[in-house]
C-alpha cells in the first residue's frame, strides 16, 4: 500500500503549505476549514544535505543522511537521504516509510534515493 504525506492547500488562494499552518502565508486568511489536503509528489531536487554521526541511542544506525528537497510542486521538505554520493541539484525520488521505530511508536517520513 502506497503511503502519502500531505500538504495543505488554501481554498481561497491555492497556496500550498507544509507543514500545516493555522493562517495562510500568502493571503493571511484565517477561517475554519480553509485548507484541503493534497498529496505531496515524490520527485524533486536535492537542495542541501548533511550526514549526522552522533545519533541518539534509539537509532540503530551509525550515521544518518538528511536532505532538504524541493519537490516538483515547489514545496520543500526534509527527509532521510539514502544516496552514497549526494550532489546538490541531483534528482531524487522519495518513499514514505518508517524513519524511526520506538517500542510502541512508529514515526513516518520521506526517505529519498537517487532518481
């Protein structure tokens, strides 16, 4: 089953927000139920990246790649990066999967790989 992460589209002006905001950053509208959910695309370009070497004990890996990706619709997201030799500007494709597992909780997010 394909999993999704959603952006929030202002029903007044069409601006996409991620993560959720109470007020539209474009038109300033603040009405109840003014946003509709829109699935985020999975493809984008890598804007920047880093590798974390000193992770908390609950992570079961020695290092973790992180990247900021601009998706096809212009929304920028942060996700795990599973690319051996990342380059700024490279095309990536994401999957939504468990990015961290604790005893009773699963945390979902983007995992990006080279396109």
